[in-house]
C-alpha cells in the first residue's frame, strides 16, 4: 500500500505543477501532508517535517549565501568578460546563443555546484534570450542537462556518494566513465545546436547591433534577478557591449538572409511568455557596463577570492555552507564597505534568496514525508524486486536504466545509500562487479538535475522567470535522451 501511495503522491505532485493548478511551494507542502494523513501517520507529520528540514537546512544555507556571493560578483563585474566573450561568439544568432548556453553551463559546472552554474549562466544569457524573444525554456533545459552530465565529477556529489555507499575509490568510478560522459556532453551540444536551429528558423538571425539597439525610451530593470523587477541595479545595455542607436528608429529587424522568419506563435512559441512582461521585453538590455556597482580596481581580488572559494569547495576544506557564508561576508565588506551599500546589495538579491530557500524548506516537507512514512523504502524494494532473475548478468544496464526514474523521484542520498547497495548485491550474485554498478548509477544524472527534489533547479527557473511545470515538460524528454546516450556509450566502451 505504501508503494502505491508513494507513486500516487509523486504523480499527483507532478500533475498539479505541470498543469499549473498549484504553485511548487504549495504542492510540495500540501500534497505530502495529505498523503501522510491518508497513510494513517498524520500524528507524526511534525516529526517528519522537522527531520526533513534538518536534513536540508545546510543546503538552504548554502544556496542563500551562494546567491548573495555570486550576486555580488555579478554586480561588481567579475563575469562581465565572460558575457562579452559569449556575446562576441553568439553575434545575436539564436543557434550560437543556445550552443553558447550549453558551453558556458558545462564550463562553469566544473566547480561542482549546480546553483553556481545556473546563477552565472542565467545572468550571462538571460538578457540575450529576452532581447531576441527566444524561448527561455530552451535556456533552462540546455543549462540543466549540461550541468547534469557534469554533475558526475568526483566533487559534484553523485560519484562521491556511490563510492561511499559501495566502499570504492571515487577515481576508479569516474576516470573510466570519462569517454561515456564525453559522449553525453557531446549529445548536449548537438541538442543545443538542433534547438538553436529551431529558434533561428522561428525568429530569424539578427546583427549584434540590432539585437542590442537602445530603444528611444528606457525602463530600468533589476540585475538582482528572480521574481520581480524591484530593487537591484538599473541596467540599460548588454554587458560589455555599447548600445547602438539610429535616430529613434532602433528596433529588431530580421536578417533577410535568415530562413523561416515568423513571429513564433503556436506550438513553437515560448510557453513561458508572460503577458505582463511583454510591455518591457523590448526595453530589457541586460547588465549595464556603466553600472555604479562595478569595482574594476577590485577585479583581481574578486577573481582570486572566487578561485580560492571554488578550490576550497573542491578540496572540501570546510563545509560548503560555511565557505559561502564567509565568502559572502568578505565580498560584501571589501566591495561595499559602507553599510547602506551593503544593505542595498542584500536587498537586490533578497527575492532570489527568499524564493529559493522557501522552495528548499517546502521540499523538506515532501522528502521528510516520503522518507519518514517508509514510502521511499517500499518503492525502492518494489522496483528492485520487479527486476527478473534473467536480467541478473545485465545488472549494470538495469542499474543505469533504473537510475533515470529513481534519481528523479528520489534524492541522490536516498538512491545511492538506499537503493544502490541492494542493486550491487544483486549484481554480485551474478558476477557483476560493484564498480560496474557504481558507474552505471551515474547515467541518470542528466535527468536528476531537473528533479523537483533538487534545490538548484529552483535557482534556475526562478532567475529565468520560467514556470517549473514548463521547464519540466520541455526538459525531461531531452534529459532522458542524454542519459540514455551516456548509458549506451558506457556499454559500447565496455565500461559497465
């Protein structure tokens, strides 16, 4: 019964948020509360929630101070050279912009933290997507899938969990997987290329000057990101690129050499478009290269501080929440020594902090009930028990296939510490080594990064102003395909 109710709870949650009948926060809280009562454990709901909050509190703290830290770094101009490089490569070509999104997300993912990746990627690419009226779910889908593949780095989490759960060396798991993961990353780039061609066909191709042309009248917009347009630093031009005016006639024009024109209506239109945003879409110019928060004299200090912070994260010198707490405090103090300026920077990023931390604590209710009631354990036992004995010699492939749904519907901790040891035992009984099982378990990470149980995904959709349901509908199919490419490559190369 717990197995059925567990799957029913997850299905109900996904249906409600994908059909936009409930907000993610409300669904994450109310649906598990109702199911907890339905299984007759309503009296223990408080204990389950407190336990879930306790488990996710470090994650919430990390995200809060990571948003402040990287928000400040964006404000002071640390990432402006990256934005300029992306702009130079993209040249207002939708195909190049989508490919640039994948490349940027993959590079930044080397730090092993999804929230950092999404904050930097969205901050750099969001202005171009909005200015060219490109689909924002393309940006979030490509970024999430690229980060999912790169999330398998030894310091990213899943590999370390697999190594710990099966008492293996992380390098023995990861290094042989590099060719398969490279194929997965290549699949992401090919996907970005194809999606980019679709966007180019829908929108046409523009020159960079046309894309960034200054409108006759400007509205100020927040560079703090996420949610509302209040607060933050006003911006009127794309980062690193001077706005070009042509006597009040400035507007986007299709390049006559581009094929397919059109205005992007119907099925190809951006499903995340908000009518309330349409009025100021044309006035969105991105990060202002002349904004008052820039600190060019402190550029190398900020670059060194960020490099030191990421190095400390990789080397695990301190818990990540502590590192970001210290980093945020130091960044604010050095770059904005006056208290009013510090308060202004914190206020500019308060929307993101509140939205993301609220989502994390709401997710704690969901995971707390799912785990506390025993639903997760029963679901895992049912799935493992459903594997036919004839598939025993192919347990690595079975593990890879099961990693897709299980890491999507469960936390990484639940899968790697609860399910993976059982799969490894089943594989050992048929002569399949734990190393093969561990490597196969990484195949589903491309899909996992879009799971509603991953806090970082709420940073992504929040900053991009995309509905989580829209992101899920668009991304899941491509993430599954990418995960299957990684699994197939692993089998082809004899890794698993």
